[in-house]
C-alpha cells in the first residue's frame, strides 16, 4: 500500500486540519487507511469518520518495531493508500537525545515518505532554512515535499515556495492561506470527538468546508505522486491472527460520555474469542455479558444524565459484586467512583455541583485538578489484567480521592496514576486506572482479562 506521512514543524502548524481534509478528499477516490502517531483518541475519531475505516494509532514509546509494523500491515488490507498523521513537530518525542515517541521514529521504522507542513506566517526565505534544517537533522527521515500553511498570496508565496524548491530540492505541493475557517472546535482536552460533533449538521459542514479549501490550495495529484510503498511494512501482528471461536460476550460502554477506544481493541477481542456488545451508560440497562470495558471520554460533561440512569449504576454494582470482570480507564474510572464533583468556575459553572456515580470504587472524583499529561510505565501485579510490564499514557484534569487502605494492581515507575505511583484500583474483579493502555502493546493483559472472563464467578455475600 502506498503511504504518506504528514507531519509538521511544530504543534499548531495546521497538520491536523490538513491531514483530515486530505484523507476526506482521497476517500472519495479510493479506500484510504489512516494512522495517527501517538496515544490519541480525538484525531483518530475524525480520520475514521471521513474515511469509513478505523484509524490506527502508532506510538514508538509503547510499541516496539514489530508492534508498529504489525498494526500498519494489519490495517492496510483492502486499502489503496495510507495516510499517517504525525504528532506535534516531526522530531518531538519522549526523550531529549533520542527519538522514541516521535513521528520521526515511526517514519523510520516503516520507511515511509514524509510531507512537512510549515507554518509560513510572516516568513518567506526562512521557510527554506526550516525545511533544510529538518532534512539535515536526521537524514534517515525521508522528507519528500512541503505544504505551506498561513501564507499570503502573491509575493509571499512566490518567495517561500521558490526558496524551498531551490535550496531544499523538494516540491511545495500546497500553500494554504491564513483563514479562520480552518480552525476546528476546541474543548478543554482538545478537539470535540467526531462522534459528538458529527451529530451537529453545522459542525459536519465545517469539516466539509475545510476539505473544499484544502482541495483548492493543495495539488492532490502531486501529493499522491510522493506516496510510495514503505521500505519496512512488516506483517500483521500475531495478536490479530490468534483467532479462536467466539465464546465470550464483552460489554463495551459507548455513548456520548464514553468514546475513547483504540480500534485495535475490537480486533483483539474478536481474535481472542470475544464478541463486543455496545451499551450506553446514559440510555440503557447493562446487557448480559461475561465482562465489561468502560473506556475514557467526557463523563464530567454528562454527570446529570449518568446520575439519572440509576438502573445502570445498580446493574454495574451488581456485576462487580458478582465478580464479573470490569476494566475501566480514566473516564470509566471516574464513573465507577462514588461521585463526580465539579468545582465553581469550571466550564463556566456558577457554583460547585456534585453528582452520584456508581460507587464501585470507594472514593470521589473532583474536577478540575492540575493537568496530568504524559506517558506511564509500570507493572501489573495481578487481578483481571494479569502480571505484565506495560507502557501507556495518561491525560486528565481530574483527580480521584480514594479511601485509605485500598488494593492497587498497577505500580508505576513513570506517571502519576491515581495517587502518585499507584494505579489500577482493584475491587472484586473490577479494575480502574488513569492509565490508557494501547491494546497491541498490552495484548497479554487483554488476553488475561478475557481468560478472567472465562472463569466462573461467585457472587459475594
């Protein structure tokens, strides 16, 4: 599959909007498989929405080379073109001197061509110096073209484009003018999730408008000419190939409040013999299942609706007390505490408000707290997720205030977790963490969870 990686010179250079629009345009011509560098849920939701194929995440901090290539190859089946969206600037990663966690590291592992998006506002010839610097910083990264963003027509574009093509020897395949229409709606954690935003016709039209702008100012055929087969595509990851007959049903919380799931999770569940059954903690009763997964999202924005569905909360308590395995991440963790309290001033609130949640975990959630953002690393010491070393990611503005003397299954060597080193609170066979796990990187933990779901469970008195 011919593939192109679109990265940027920095965060905020416009690569997200540009990649989204390019993917939407190409999807009208051919099957497009998208990928997103980094542990991120929001951008992949957009890329999935405009292409109709699940976007896959590629992160070299949590995944080794085999994992990166295995996900790439697995997802590529049936697609004609691959589009990878980078994260932050091309060389930003988790280390000062190494490139682990960076877009550049993914580009090298796969051996794909890159297009660099440059914020050209107020610069002309200096744009060539930026591109030349990016080229020479790591010659193994194959930068094949440039897209200029925030340019003025006329002399500005002529000078910037001419300088890049002369001094850097690569084409400028697009020049997007500075237009406020290119901005996507923002929220306190980033962009609005596509599932929610797509329900608003004006929001969908905004995405369509961005695609129309990009199609006018980027030479799509010239861009396609830069895409080539990766040098190191790899083969599908073995975790996807270990298919067994379906013998489990796993309930997946998915609605307005809970949308943060990596697409690989559902493939791994099916490969492990589990059929996903989707349910809404806001609207439904809990379906019968052998285990449940409650992912991240924005439960703090739907606290009243979650509180009002008392039947669901009672069902979840009963399932936990019956030792049915439940795995909750971040937003799911918050939902399983006794309450979510939103302090005065948060999101324009005039006064503090508190809403009752499930109460599986003996503690309260308070939002906002200080921002927690970054990678996590640790060990799982048992419980439904088994014993394993893991790497993941955490990003939240809340904190959970748990009662003392509780059991935790995760010990972190990097990251904050629930209380600065402990994560994965364990009650019965219910586990909740602030850490988000990548399903392929943590395939053994997913397999342990499914095996736990297969074991008979006895209701506690």
